C-alpha cells in the first residue's frame, strides 16, 4: 500500500464505501483514438492508473463507463471489446490499480441491426450505466463522481445526481466551453489524476464534517 493513504483516518474509509468513481474511458483513462478497436491501440494516460490505485486504497468503488457504438456500427465486436478491456485491466494491474466493473453501451439509435440498433437508456448522455452500478454495487449516486472529457459524460453524471469533473485530456479542452455553458461541470482538472486529488480532498472534508 502506498504512503498516500497514511493521512486518512479509518473513519474516512468507512464512510466512503458506497461512493463510486465513474471514469469515462477514451480520452480520460486512455489516449483518445477514434473507434479504438484493437487492444494494442490502448495506451493509458500518464497517472490515470495512479488515480485508480489511490481511489482503491481510499476505499471508494471505481468503475469505467463508456459508449462503444462502434459495435452497433459494425466496426468491432463485443469479443474485440472484451479483449481491449482485458488489456485495460492488465495495464491497470501492472500499476496496482483495479476497477470494480466496466460498463459499456454497444448501441446506437441510428446504426446497425438488432440488438444493437436501438434508443437505449445506457448511451451517454443518458445515465443508464450509472444506475446499473447503483443496482449492482449499492452505489449512492448523489455521493459519487463522474470524471470524463466530454459533455455527454458530464450530462450523464448530472442526470444521475453525481458530481462531475471535466478533464482536459481527450476532447476536454475542445468541449470545455460548451460543458460550462450547460452548467454540467462541478470542477475542471488537468487530467484524471488531478481530478481524483480534488475528489479525495472533498471526501476527506466530508468525512471530517460528518464526524
Ligand atoms: Mg471520452
Ligand atoms: Zn446502450
């Protein structure tokens, strides 16, 4: 365990058990590649794994939630996606980080065939994937956080009652003005690790206040 957890009281840890950290995938944890379809295209953004490792150590649950309409569009299959996520899990594990679950939406309202062509509830900006995590992992969404590089991430988070952090990696810089205009962003951070540090400070503060 890293020294980074030494300052946290065990009390703080107990109180964060139902908090979820929902990371978008492309542009947030790994460098943005249009319709990433092969495992070898997956490259972690510096310190992204560190953010997840420290969140693991802190005691919050960590999820990835990602739109993958490339499946509906026929660009890759669910099997391809499983291989990509296997590599993601392996790269994270190499740095001592793990995710509790990866949620993905393979759908698109306008492309493909059954079962992928549909107006689903999981495609961001809809909050379906966050609600699924609430059901499956007992997450309190109002105490949870979404970290992403696009407005759709922020909107999904807000629809689910989460707080939201926009990172400036991926599309973050490009979409920043639009996201701020929509008032969907609670705070802006340079990258996933900087977002985690701000979230950690908020969680520590809340734990102290609720004593
Ligand atoms: Mg993204
Ligand atoms: Zn979907």
